[in-house]
């Protein structure tokens, strides 16, 4: 008697094409997807993809995020960085960019960078960049730890102060001196580091930035009073003041509409005095006072903390950072030794 065989039904036909060994599935993606992928790469790496095939040859010229990092990707002594940026911007094809970021060693007139920086920023404004990140530094200045005397910074060009596309602006080692009124109607976040910025300039910026939500001043000079009556600004960050030769030894802060305040970093021979902060909800305190005399340090820091805490008794959330806690412990130990 023959045994009846039970055969399995064949699998249904697949709609997917069988994958071939060595198949380039990435290149099969639409141009828009490939350009989006390239936007996450540093520019120098995005350019290198142009040798992959004819399909990739000019895709990099459409990337919307232009990030040029001299300190992270180039030899410090290389002279090719500026020509590379010039050539890249000439070849760039997209009528609009999302971001221009420049991180480079700025040595003032010695490298004649001002004209190049002006040209690059003009390119960004013509292409309606929504984010500008301009991180300049003089390595000799920062490595010397000598913060006294004149400092040569890049003067932000006048055309930057009228911009209808910018939403975020981060910059360092800059002199901010608008010749007239500031017009940044869509700016939401402004971060300035190691810059000269006067009280009148701050007022111009606040007046011309009706959507500004965040203002961060990091180791800046040029002001003794921060009077902020903007109704849009909700978060203020003051990180350090290194410059003992400017103005008085007191920084006053009055901002009745802000909800969040952070005071951190090194305050070299500068006190912080809080005035009207009636809407404040969230505060971060992480400052360190620098005074040569240890007894003066004990007295000054105790007084500053006491005054700050008295002014922010109404807040819902208070965070005291590790730096402040460490200095409080150090001062308590010093007080015990002295008395």
C-alpha cells in the first residue's frame, strides 16, 4: 500500500526583489533622503562622498547644514581652511540653507580673516539661514590665562543686524556694536560668549527681537546693569564675568518677566545684585567668586549668597550646583580654622 505524501503549499510570491550580493541600497534612495543624510556629516566628509559615483558627484552641494570646524578637523597650521570654505560656498547649489557654523582660530588682522568672515556671513544671509553659529577664538589669548589688557575681537558686520530668517544665533569672541536699530523679528535664542556688548546694545537687541525666548551671556563684558523688560524672554543665563577692569564691581539684574534664571561660572571681583525678578519660577545658582584675599572671599561670598537667596525666596525650584556647594564647604572650613 502506497503511503500518501503530504506536500506543503508553496509560499506566496513575494513583492520584494531578491537582494543581490553587493547591492548598493543607499544609492537607490531618493535624492532628498540622501541630502538629509549628508546634512548630519561635517562638510569635509560630505564632500568626500562625491567620489562614490556620478549619482553622488554633486549631492553634497545641496546639503542644508554647513558646519566648518577648523579646530576639530584641520591641522592647526593648515592654510587650506579658508580656501576650502570659499570654494565650497561657490559650488553650493541650494537656494536656502538651514545652518552655517564656523569654528576657527581667530588671530585678528594677522590672518586677515575679517573680510572672509564678512563674505561667509553674507552668503548665509542671502541663503536665508535660520541658524548662525560663529565660534571664534584666539588660542594664544585663551591659553595664556591673561584676561587683562585690550583684546582684538571680530566686529560683527552691520548687515547682520537686519535679518528676517534667523531663529538662533550663537557667537563667541565678537564685538557686538550695531550702528542703528536691530531687526531680528524671528530670533528665538541668542548666546554670546567672550564678547564685548554694551547695555545700550542689549536694549537694542531686546527691542528688535520680539520672539526672543533665551538670552545667554557667557564671560561677556561691557555692562553693569541688565534691565530686561521684554515680555517674550523667559530664560536668562549669566555664565561668568572675567573682566575686573570694566565698570563697577557690581552686576545688577532686573528682569520682571523672566521665568528661569541661571547664574554660574567664575565671577572675578564682581558681585551679583538681583533687583526685580517677581515672575521667577526656576533658579540655578552655581557661581564661584574669585578674590585674592581669603578672608575677603569668605565675607563676600557669604554676603552674595545671602542676598541672592533672599531675593529668590518665592521661586518654586532652586538648584544649587556642585561648584557653589564646594565653595560653601571650603568657606565653612576656612571659617572654622579662622575662629
